C-alpha cells in the first residue's frame, strides 16, 4: 500500500483516502515515511543544491 502526505491538511493518507494530486506528496512506502515528507523534501533539496554548486564550480 502506498502512503501520501497531504500538504493542504497535513495528514498522512493512503490510497483509499488520498486527496487531489495537487495536494499530495508521495508515494511513500510507510505512513511514518509519509509523515516526514516535508523533511525528506528539504533534505533532497539541500543535496541537489550542493550537487549544483559542485557542478557550477567544476568539482564534478
């Protein structure tokens, strides 16, 4: 079963209760992982920003 984080309500949802596409992040493998959706997104954004910086600086 997939889990989703609804950014409009702040609730974790499953496939049966999932909101509109524009309101959800996911899918995630567990409810716990979905509850961390914003934290996970921030971590990924930070890593991508660092990768872009290294690329721009010719380090990669």
